[in-house]
C-alpha cells in the first residue's frame, strides 16, 4: 500500500527519510554528500512522484522505492 508522503507529520517523514538514507548507504562518487543533502534528494524524488513510500502488511515494514519499481513488481517482490 502506498503511503502519501503528504499525510505524514514532518518529523515522521524526516525520520523515515534519514533511516532510509542511512540504511541504503548510498554513495555519491568522489565527493562527500551530507546526510541532509541525501535526505533532501530523496524528499525531492517523493515530491516529484519519482519515488513512493510503501507499507507492506505482509512484512510489517515500510520502504521507499522508485515509482517504476513499485509499478512493475508485485508487492512481495519490493526490496526492503
């Protein structure tokens, strides 16, 4: 199930974004990118509709995935 990012309290959304960025361990190449910049990047992807927040009842977990990944995969196949 998609959770609209607009429905989340701003602190909750920020905590979710920080957790996601830290869990993913995203690398941005040769240059260091701050946690705040990484969080802003994911926030922009949500705002632009390029990513969605997904809750899995089966796994009782929440994740952020690209819209393309969500659209093309069954819910059980969404990476956590």
